[in-house]
């Protein structure tokens, strides 16, 4: 971590040197000074807070201060993970999905009545050129991520006569807009709840003090604050009162996923495994096999006799290539997680939650370097009893992070049924094609303008598009297709064109690939 405290420990990692008592004492005093300074600033911020918000703000600041103290301790004590102790998870720790028992449809209602579906809904659509929550971007047939999610849950409730509630974890960026939109689902057969995760103050990278001068979120002041990652769900769900409410209703597990992952649907076989008599699994993580596109994804490891989630941010620079290796770390975390409600209550109340801190470096619009201290929900796997990984089919990981991902789910590769995307039986291979679109396609508006209609990609393996390129109606892409418009040039793929294993260059020559 580059920052105010990293330098204090940097000279002490030299081979053969150990920290002297005076150095340890100096670092301890420095940490205490920093803690006191931050505590003083937080007290000033509290004084500016409206009375009706004070209880929530005090609770959030307590959470932030605990995270900040851990950050200071870890900054001075060196890496939290000893690379030499890391090994891939043992075979019994990650079950193949194919080995799960097929669930009898007659049991479905009994199983589903024990379940709550939670979607992470804190992100904005700004990276795709949209305003407001990412969940309200239209992705298929004018339906949004949220529409598709509600349709999926309603379908389950109607089909099996059960009551699976849907819960959204919003951030302060998405809460107001989302709650307005939820009103349109009032007549649906889905019980929908939402709660807001914490908001923490961004801190100046040099001074390590909050940059906010008051608790206001109006105008530009909103950039002084941030949602501290989805690892905040445990405390926030508990504080919302929803956790206790669901326990009183007899619910036992939550199924949590990112709202933009169109493959993250309720799976009865996994739920049956968890609810089987004698099952002790409090935490289940869906993983899937790595491809070259996933080398940066967090992976399950065995560390000090426990399953742990290892993120690339925790990896020492000299071991990054090893971390990315598909040979050693074959799986990655899809962030589809199943957790026992009573276990969440226990770890929160007993204060045994410990998740690795992610230091997210940012620069404000004013050019100020700040850091955000965050945690990831999957990192809590080490705090639960009998955790388990399930190696699921790739179809359960279909996220939309960029517009190029939308091309997949809008295409004839999938059909839509009750909010579920189902891969076409006409696709010869069960894998999805690799699609890489250049910066001209980054924003949803530009993406839409560049396709008169979405191409037929049933037989596509790989598509790369770079530069100013447009597609006419009824284009068919097969095999490997590479289209590169040089700077200043434009390529218009004509309507009805069939490109199979072709390279289309800036001067419109079409070459066999």
C-alpha cells in the first residue's frame, strides 16, 4: 500500500533485519496519533449531521473507525498473507456441480420457503454512459436487470406456490432512485425489501484524514463519501432488522449475487444440499473454471487449515503471474454466495467477522488523491463453519460489466423465459464467444447506434472490433472475426453480410483468417 504509513515499514523488510523495540514503539505511537486525529474529525462531522440521521451516522462511523484501525495495523505489519503457506483448496473442499443430487420437484416448495434472494444493487451505470442505478439499464427486450430479477422470483413463487422474498442492498448512490422504481412491482407476486449499506468518508492519501467537512451529500459533496464494498452486507443487513425478521419467518439461507450477473439464478440442487439433514455448511461459494479472461478474478485457497478467498490486490507483485496461472489456480469466485442466516447473526453479534481490507486508490475531480477502505463479501468465508466451494457450469456466471457483455445477452445466443436467459440449443458449444469491442462501443447510447440489429452469433468463437465500425441489419458472424478501422477511417459492415473467419481492415479489404 502506498501511503503515509507504508514507508515506515518499508525499510524494515530488508533481509536479516528485525524491528527494534524503539521502531515498534514509534509505529505504535504513530498509529495512535492517526487514530486520534481521525476520531476528532469524525466527531466534527457528527456535529454537522441532522438529528434524525445521527444514530445511523454514529453506527457507520464506528464501523469506519474499526476498519481504519485495522488498516493502520496492517500497513505497519507487512503483508497479511504469507505466500509460502498458500496452496490450492483440497479436492473435498470444492464439489463438482455434476455430483449434486437432482432435486425432486415435489420438494421445491419446502426448500424455497427457507430461502431469501439478495441482490447487490449499489452500483451506478456511469461506466456504461448511463445515469442512475446500473440495475435500471435495459438489457433485453426493453427489460432492465431489475425487471428480469423480479420476473425470475415471481416465476418461482407462482410455479411452486412458495414465498421467496427479494432483497436489494442499495448504496446511497442508488437508494432513492431504486425505491421509486420498486413501486411499479406492487402487483407482482414478489415480496420486495431494500436496505442501504453504510457510507464511509473518503480519506486523503497523504494526511489520512477524511476530506469531507460536513455530512452533506448534496451536489459535489457526494464525492466525499463512498460505499465500502459489498463486505459491508453483514453489518448492514443485521442493522436493517431484516435478518431477524427473516429468522422469525423460518428462513434459513440467503442466496446473494451481483444484480448484473444474468446467470445467478436460484438453483434447487444447491439449496437442497444446504438444507439436507445433517448439513453443516454455513457458507457456500460458487466457483467456476478460469479462462484467460478471468485471470484477475479472486480464487479459493487453502491457508492455515481454512478456506480463504484470495484477491489479486492481496498478491505480492512478484507472485502476480503465478496467481494468474490457470495451472495452479484453476477456479475463480463468481460472487454467487449462499449463507446461513443464523450464522450471519452469530458472527456479527460475536464480532468475529474479519475480512481482508481492499485499499482502493482514487483521484477526485479536483485532482486530490484519496483512498477508500473496502471489504469483499466473499472474504468472510473464513469466518464460517464448514465452508464449501461448488464448481458450477460457466452458464452461472454471465455478468454485464461493459457494453460488449450486452452483445452476448441481447443476441440470438439466448432466449428469454420468465426472466431467465437460456442458451439456444442451436449453439454447438456450451461456452460463450469471447467478445472485445473498442472504446467506440463503451457507452450504451453509442453501442445502440452502431448496431442496426444485433448480429447472429450462434457460430461465433471470437470477435474483436476496434475503431469506428457500424453493423447493418442481419449480419452473421462465425468463427473468429477481427474488424479494425484505422484512425480516421470508418468501416460499415453491410446488411446481410456473412463474416466467417475474416479480418476486415481499415481499407475494407476482407481477408481469410
